[in-house]
């Protein structure tokens, strides 16, 4: 029991790193620096806040390293609930990691332009600003692709939480709904050009946020319920 609580706390700690670094790089920094309707302003914002932009890249790297470790820690905790679902959870989560890392190339290229190497002097300011916006848009497109897997892994994870008997069932339900929300969000943004302006787009990934932040806090603070895990062996 004690080793399971230790594993749960460790998973919770890794999850916390994923949540904090993910929020910083995907939510906080873009709202401070990027003005989608104003390439010149965006270019100037990133130029004058280069350390913040660089920190968002470093934060993403830390996030993806933690996200590589997270499903492995959760597998150790949940494999006795259902081995097949536990393996599926790990596979779907890990598929996202190389895509995420490759996608960071777009942000590193933005830095190259902002740093203004000599060979870029043939371009006019407007052209450089347009290139920066294009790279930022490409980065967002990459995030859209990777969100498919950020969603899909939540279904087996949520199922395992729901069935475990030592983690709250309600969080399992939120995680499974979160899977659906993520996938609908990605499809909506690809198929419907104005999707992000619809009210539903702000709420569709809310179950995932509730489930993920909830399970993160639960694992960190509570660990596992004081109940024999051996009742739940179904491989």
C-alpha cells in the first residue's frame, strides 16, 4: 500500500510539472506576446521580451520530458486494474512526445529571425514579421495535431481511474469526457474556420482541465484511498 501511495505522489508531482509548464508556455506567454491581428506588434513584443519567449521554449521542453515520464509512473500505479488499457494509455500519451518536440522547431525558428542574423538583412521588416506570424501559426497547427493524442490518452487513463477503486470515480468520468472534448475541439477547429469564436470552444476542453488538474492534486495530496489495491487485479 505504501509503495502505491509513493508511486501516486510521484505521478502527481510529475503531473504538476506538466500542468505548470504547459500553462506557462501555451497560455501565459502567448497572451503576453502574440497579437494575431498585428504582426508588427507581435514582432516587437517578442524582440523586447526575448528571454520570456526563450523561457517558454525551455518550459515546453521540460513539459514534454515530464510528459514522457508521467504515463510510465501512471502505468506502474494502474497496470493491475487493467493491463491492456494501461498499455494503451502509455502508447497514446507517448506518441505525442516526438510530435511535440519536432513542433518546437517553429518557435526556435522565430528566435532565429528575431535575433536578426546578417543573412536575413535582404528581407524587409514586413517580410520578417510575416515569417514570424507564419511560424507561430505553424506552431499552433502542430499543437492542434498533438492535441489529438493529448485527448486520446485520457480515455484509457480515465477508464483506469474509474475502475481502480482507489481513485475518485468522478475524476475518471471527467477524464473520459475530456478525451471527447479534445477530439471534438481539434475536429471543430479544422472543419469549421470560425470555430474558435463560438462560445462552446471555450468550454469544450473544460472536462479535461477539471479531470487532469483534479487527478494531479488528488495524487499529490491524497495518493491512493486506504483500500487494498489487490481487489482490482484484472490483467
